[in-house]
C-alpha cells in the first residue's frame, strides 16, 4: 500500500510541474516552458545521471535571473548533469514546482532569490532527506537548506567611494533612496557611508525610504527632495523604484547608481555605476562546491573575494562608456580598494551594529 501511495504522489506532483510551467522538455513531463539549454549529459562526468533545477520567477530579460540560467547551463556542460529551469508566476507555483522536482528525484534544487524561501522551507521540512536544497539571496531557518547571502556592505563601500570621487568636493551632502529602513538594510547604509567618508570626511548623509519594492514615483520624489537639500550623488537602492531615481537624475543633473546588475546607460550619463550582486558567479560557486566532494549544508556569505559582490568599474567592467567625472587615476584608486576588500586588508566583513556605529561618531 505504501508503494502505491508513493507512486500516486510522484505522478501527481510531476503533473503539477507541467501545469505550473517550468522544466527541461527532455527531462520533465510536457508543458515545460524553459529548456535546460544544449548541455548533453556525459557518462564520464561527475554529474552524469544527475539533475539540478533552478526555481525562480519568470526569467524574461531580468539580468539577475538570466545570469543564473546561463551559469546553470554552462555548469551542466562541465559536470554532465541535466539542468532545468522552473519558472514561477506566483507563490503557489513555487511550492508546486519544488514538490514536483522532489518527486522527480532531482539531486539539487536551487531557489533563485527570496521568493522561493517559504516554499523551500515548507517542502524541505516535509521531505528533509529527499534531495539537496539551496536558496540564493535570502536566509531561512532550516538546517536542510543551504542559504547563500551576500556581503552587500562591500559593494556599497565601493559605491560610496565612487560617489565621493564623482562629486569631487562640490558638495558634502550625499543621498540614498532605499526600499526600507531595517536591520537587514543597515549593511548597505554602513558600507555606503564608509566608502564616502574614506574620501570626504566632512560628508553628511540623507537616507529616505520608499516603503515598497516597486514605486518609481515615490523614489523620484524622494530623490528630488534630496537633491534640493544639496545631494549631488544619490545612491538608489529602491529595487523597482530605481527607474524613478534615474529619471530624476537626468532631469536635475545629479549623479546616481544602480543595484544588482550593470544599469549604466549611454542615454543617461548620470548613472555613474552600479552595485553588483553577481548571480552568475553565485550559481557557479554553488555547483562547483556541490561537485567538489566537500559539499556542506551550512549557510554561506559571499562577497568580493568570491566574485559575487562588487561595483561597475571597480570589480566588473561595462560595455557602456565611463563617466567623464572619473579619471584613470581615480579608477585605479577604486580598483585598489576592491583588491583590499578581496584580501580583507580592508575589513568590512566585521562591522558594528547601527547603534554602535552612531554612538562612536
């Protein structure tokens, strides 16, 4: 009877994957929307006969996601596993897809950002030993899920350094428009302030919070308010609201920066740089570790040293022209700081709490 019930469960869950959309058409039931690329399994590679899945939002043209897909497919060529991308339209699809991948006996299921957290937590709790689970860019309290977080404070430091060099003493006021004020966002603010202060010790800061992951109008309004207070560089960390900051920068003539991927734009020279969260190297690092023979389900935090955090023109180059506000000597100074972060000569891994920081100033 138990075998019959298990078979029914597997068939039901496999059908749910097809219904939700996702998967490699070669290894999943019909209805898969995203193929695993052209990688062909090879019997003499360590991943031969194995399957690894990335569960994420609809990929589209989101570079944060396309980088993960590219890394998954390239790693499949190196190691010989079958790759699958299961795209999810909503929270229910995340859980359905993950359950189906467990039923299909995948060897590693990777949640491609915080949206997968709740579903991974639930399924990993129910089926703790069925497979290996990993979550990118978030952390949940589940000993069966390997969570990958980032040292965003290192990237933010580089943005602050670039901000001060860009302003070049024309103002000592620096702005930032963030999603919200929280303990988790402190490391972004801390890194940014320290980077600015390393060049401009007279710096003062204005932080405002949109209160949403997608409110360009509010971000634009706050950015203009900061500009009117004298901020000539405004770091935008407002997620989907960043476009509002960029629009304000172009209208008012202040400088700004993007987040996660290279958002510099030849049509908007006021976007000087972007803080990078490199999901391409993140997936490569994770899969390399999986096949290293020393894979552990302990949480990890990666930064400049692991090539997963940085800034455009500091750790990552761009196809777009560099702002004429930054000289070759200044770029060399920025790259030197990035190298010190890489070796931890410049230690931002250990940093104070917000209360400790302001108490000491």
